[in-house]
């Protein structure tokens, strides 16, 4: 037990170090690409908490991602950079509160109904933004500049450089992973995993399962919001697509492709999708087709996702 | 009967459309006794347990737990009042280890599990309760095995252990011996008898030899009604019971 755990720690530390070195060794193009991977990695991890740990297959998770992105836009001054220390927590809070409000209804349902209800809430959020001139309608809106970290009016840290912004995103990913890992190992985490397997049994043991599902939904929404805030400022632009069902579906594909119920699998899934999109789109204009085939193939041959490759290879060798 | 009843039902009734599955049942269950509920298939035994545990709401009637009305309360609230429940179909968490199954039971005794940061296995009291439950259900040697590799009998033991980990005062057992071989059933019966002194046990069971050898009180249910309640000896010679159930349906033990 123990050595494996330490092995995992070492692998994590090595991965983090390697990622931290990306801006030092790679072109700006790759820095931007990796920023995208990490932002969507946070988003996919937040969905994994729902899908892989709580058993809540949301198809509307982008609503919280997009809500925080739009909150970042609304909170940003017209012609000056926003203060990250104020707007990041506020945007995350907006996403969490929206998740709490919609989740209060959604987690009362299960299975197919849950999928339908989350999809419906997601589309409502999409059209609310899409049809609002104040929020920029279907065109979206530009953000004036990346945020800064400011104390008493003086900016002490500026994220205009893609390399610096990348490091901010990496720090957020590492922090999110650390917090979510602690959460799934906490008493709360054990309860939601029990709910995923058998909710009725958990009730019979004395757990008020509704509250735990709702709390999980809100925590997932908060981290989706963190990712949405970072996505908005990476592009320095928000548009309604951030809240659409395609975005929710993409996150679900990342989670499944990477390996459900593992957290780090979600980040690997994000890397796979972003890199394949990039790779296939250079090969052909029909890259969506190639990506689709790849996803179908991997779901068939890699049922446990990318994180399942090691076990799969071990089996193949002994066969 | 001696002692205050721990559970008392009054006119407890549950209808499913035109069918009255439990029909005006008024019974008392006393601490320290094994009270068996027997009856042919479809008699309403499981439905009766579901009404006690909160899995179903009664159509009419009341359920009192130590004088407190609990009819219609949610399952988790009733569980927290000390009512443990096992199911006719084995109901454990197959992918979790035996220890983790029991730990989930023990953790349910925390005032709340809305605890997000400290690791679950750092709660020493919870761990100790889980280990105790594992040894009570005699599965300590299987501690780190996943529940889905256990034999059927062991899984039923684990279900009992998970329930005991919540430290219930009332045990509602729905056919705990079903599908077991003689040795497994013997072990389970021993376990149940050992729990009788400090629990209130409601035992639904089809195995007549087991019921007549362990129960202190037997209620016979037929068609949703509690036909008769008495000691095993009294039930065995009751003409009404013989006619409605023992004689007609399955093999009654020879008197
Ligand atoms: N949820 C339900 N909806 C409709 N009818 C039900 C429901 N649950 C039970 N019944 C019916 O109520 C009656 C009593 O069922 P119950 O399961 O309580 O019987 P039982 O005594 O436990 O039988 P067995 O010995 O086979 O377990 C049966 O006719 C059954 O079909
Ligand atoms: Mg039954």
C-alpha cells in the first residue's frame, strides 16, 4: 500500500515540475496550447467529481463554466485590468451559487431525468446569455486585458504575458487537484462515492443523501467556475458557446476518455482531446470525423480510459 | 409481555392501488427479544418492514419508536434514531472492501459527514467502530477483500456488520438466511442470537426450523393481516394458523 502511494506522489511531483518548465523550453504556441489543456483539465476534473464520484452524469456543466466567464466579464472595468484577488473569488461564487440553485432541483432527479434536467438548465443559461444585449448577445464581448494582482491600487503581478498566465493556470490546476483529492478522501468524499454505488443503502445507514449530492454539485460548479474564469481571460473574450451543451459534452468526453473517477484522468483526457483536435485539424478539414472515430475506438478498446492503459497493457502482455 | 415496547404499530396499513399489502397491523416489539414475522409469499412482511424503516409511507396508522411517532419520516432520519435494516436481496457496496463497507456504517454516526478536508481514515473512533463491527460479523479475516469476492453467506454477514457499525438498537432483518447452506445459516443464526440480548430484533424468515428454534415471539401474517401473535409453542398448536398457513403452504416443522 504505502510504496505505491509514495510512487504516486513522486509521479505527481514530476508531472508538476515538467509542466512548470514548459514556458522555459517551449514556443509561445505550445504555452498557449498547454494553457488550454490545463484550463479544460480543471473543468473536466470538476465534472469528474459529479460523474465519477457522485454518480451524477451532468450534461449541463458548462453553464457554471460559462457563468463564471461572464461574471469575469461583467466585473471587469471598461478600460483597465481587473483585480484578480476580487474578481476570481466573486466569479467562482457566482458559478457555485448558480449550481446550488439549479442543483437543488436537479439532484432530486436521477438517471435519464437528471441528464435531461441538467441539459435543460444548461440550455436556459445559454439562451439567457445569447439573448441578452447587455452581455453581448450571440457575438459575445471582449475583455479589456488580463487581470492583475493588485494591493491598495498598485499592481504587483501582471498576467499579460502568456508564460506568466500559464503559470497562474498551472497553480490553479495544482490547487484544484489538491483540494479535490482531499475532498474525495474525506468523510464527505466517502459518502458521495457510496451514493454513486447505492444511494438507497446510504439512506438506510442514516445519510441524508440529497444534501451530499447538492453539496457535491455546488463544489463541482465552483471548480467549473474557476476554469471558466481562466478560460475567459485566456481568450480575453467571452461568448455564449462557453455555456452550450457542446462544451458540456466535450468535458464529458474528456472525463470518459481519461478515466472516470480518478481526477488526474480528467486532465489526461483534456490533453488528449486538445492535442488531437490540434493534430487532426492540421491534417484535414474533416478533423471532427477523425476525432469522433478516435473517441469511439478508445471507448471500445480502452473502457477504463487513458489511466487504464497500464492495466490493459499488463493484461495484453500476460495473454 | 414484560417491558415497554420499543416499537409499537397501531392500525398500520399500506395499500397499493386496490391491494392492501399491510392491513391494520397493531403489534409491539420489545427489547431483548427476537420477534419473528412469518407468512406465505406476498403476505406483506417486507412491506411491513418498509413501513417501519421509512422506505414506504403508511396509508394510515402509526409507528411509534419509544413513544415517538415516526410514520412517514424519511429513511435516513429513522436510521439515525437507531433503526438498522437489512434487505431481502443482499445490499452491500460490492466494489468496496469489507472494512470500507463497515466504515461507511460507522461514519454514519458522526454528527455530520459534511467534513471535507481531513482524510476519512484519520477518524480513529470511526475506524475502531468499523473494526468492531467486522469482528462482530466475524469477517475480520476478510477485512481488505472487496465485497464482491465474498461468498453469498459472507456477504450477508457483511450486511449485518455494516448495519451493526451504525450501532442500532433495533434490527429489521428481512430473510437473513435466504439462499444459505446449512453451515452458513447456522453461523448467521448464532450471530443473531448473540445480538438478541441488547437489541430489539424483528426477524422475517421463511426457514421454519430456524424461526421456531430462535424466536421468542412469532407473528403470523397472512394477506396483510397479523393473524396471530404468540410464543413458538402457542403458534405451533394454533388451529387458525395451521389452517391459514402452516398446513396449507410450506413445510411446517413436525409438532
Ligand atoms: N411497491 C409495490 N407496488 C405494488 N405492489 C407491491 C409493492 N410492494 C409489494 N407489493 C405487493 O404487496 C404484497 C406484499 O408484498 P411483500 O413483498 O410485502 O410480501 P412478503 O411477505 O415480503 O413476500 P415474500 O415472502 O415473497 O418476500 C404483494 O402482493 C406484492 O406484490
Ligand atoms: Mg419479502
